């Protein structure tokens, strides 16, 4: 129960803070999420296609 009260206290402090600060923090958070999504997608695609590329290469005898 005590942790729930601490959580509520933190939420109330955030909601009572400066609105411009909340907007700036929200924008930064969204930008970081978007950057993280774009950085994680190419690495997944590369690792998924890498085995196919290795199997498609014909080795000379």
C-alpha cells in the first residue's frame, strides 16, 4: 500500500509541475522512442537477411 501512495505522490507532483516542462519532456520522450524504433528495425532486418545472403553465395569448387 505504501508504494501505491508513493506512486500517487509522484504522479501528483508531475501533474502540478510546469506545463511547458511536461510538454518538453513528452516531446523528448516521443523523439527517443521514434529513434529507438528506427534504429532497431534495420538491425533486425539485417540479421534476418544475413543467413539468406550467406546461403545464396555460390562457392567455386
